[in-house]
């Protein structure tokens, strides 16, 4: 396990260099954020996702990843905010309303009855 963790740290360092060398390659940012998530370095992952949006604009995948990070941290209010952002951008996408209902249920604000 220790070697595997060290490999991800090394991968993060390599990807940080790639981002610096090729700042217009969006995939490098996503790969870097994924290595941070694996390490549970959520603040670094969130910072990387912010850089993606700052550089490339709104990204649905970024918002979904942030939502998942917040759920992993049990930050339900923040996760709900991300889903509401998706609903604002994609009001026709019913899956986002389902996600909202799920988070509200986790908060105890919406009870599903049969």
C-alpha cells in the first residue's frame, strides 16, 4: 500500500509539471485532480477543478466531481449547491433533480414514502 501511495504522489508531481509545460491540455488537469482524489487530497483536487473552470469555462464533469468530493466529505450543503448549479445549466436533465432529492433525503429534508 505504501508503494502504491508513493506512486500516486509521484504521479501528481509529474502531472503538476505537465500542467505547467502544457497548460492548454485539459486532460492533464483532470488526471492531476484524479491523483489527488485517490490520495484523498480533496482541497488540491478542488483547486485543480477550479483551475479547469477558470481556464476552460464551465465543465459539467467538474461540477459532478466537486459534488462527489463534497459527498465523500459529508458536506451535503456544498454537494447540494453543485447539483443546483447543474439544474440551472441543464433544467431539462431529470437525473439532476434525482440527485437533488437524494441529497435532500440525506439531509433529512425530504422523506420518500411508499
